[in-house]
């Protein structure tokens, strides 16, 4: 689909520019509390590194969680604003799915391979002593991870109890999501014809805190 801008703020701030699935630039900011301050510069820096003008971006893919409230909202709002500003198409990606694709490929899974192989449990920090999680059984023929359970949010002990009760022996992956992984899953979903324009944030529970007024106002401006 040409040039793609990928964004994820599920953890830190991550922005990537890809062309036909090939990464041209990546910006990673680990700070999990500076999304609002970081996202604009991260997008601009990624575009400059890639040598791509904003007008050449044809699609924007944004991670929609699951993740904590405020950081996730910043990335989605920025993606909406950018896409509307340049007339690009906008798509939502489940962040855990992107991690799953990356991890399954790293572990030797091939598209259309054995779906009966050991499942992969992907988790990420949900705070409050809980984890977001989803369970995957491999990659379909297009390289899209096959989710068989989740996403959901539970305490780690409860997740382990669920697996034990169902006699599931799963390998584990708990890594920070990157915009590059979002972009790579976008390409696989495009090939499979299963892209989604749903950019609704997946919180899976009530927010930890009231959204700051400046962020509410920012969201209103870009959505209305």
C-alpha cells in the first residue's frame, strides 16, 4: 500500500515509517509518561529520517491496545489527526496481535504452519498487578497470528490457573510493542483482506485516573 505511518503508545512512544512492509525509519521513546509531549516530535522525526513528506503517507496504522488509558489515547488521537490532515486511510491494530506475529516468526513459525503446535501466550503490563494477555496458535497462510483466546486482563496467577485447568502448555512472550511490529502486521492483514478501520481503544477495564483536561480537549479537536 505504499508508504505507511505506524504508531503505538501502548507502553512508550513508538513511531515507524514503512514502504511496502520495509521499515524506513523508527523512533522509540521508552518513557511511559511523556506520550503527549513526545508524539508530535516522534512523528516528525520519523518522517524526516525516512525522507518522506507527510503528503506521501497513504495509510496510518495505530495500535489500539489493550493498554492503560491515557497513553493509548494519545497515540490514537495523533493517528486520527494525522490521517485526516493528509487524507490517508486509517486502520487499527490490536497491539498484542502485533507482538504475537513478531514472536511467532522469531520462534520459527511459518505462515500456514502447524496450528496444533505449542500455543503462545502474549502478555503486557496492565498495572494494578495485572497483565493483558491473549493466546495464539500460530500464523495463518498470510502470516496473521491466529488468536484463540483473549485479549483479556487478569492477575498473572489467574492466567496460570486458567491454562492449568484447560491443560494448555503455552510458551510465553512479554515484550514491549513497537510501531515496526504494528506495520508488519498491517502488511499481513492487508494481504489477507482483514484490515480493520476500528481504532476504538481497548482498555478492558475502567481507567486508572481521570483523563487530563488538555488531553480531552485535544481529542475533541481531532475527532470533531
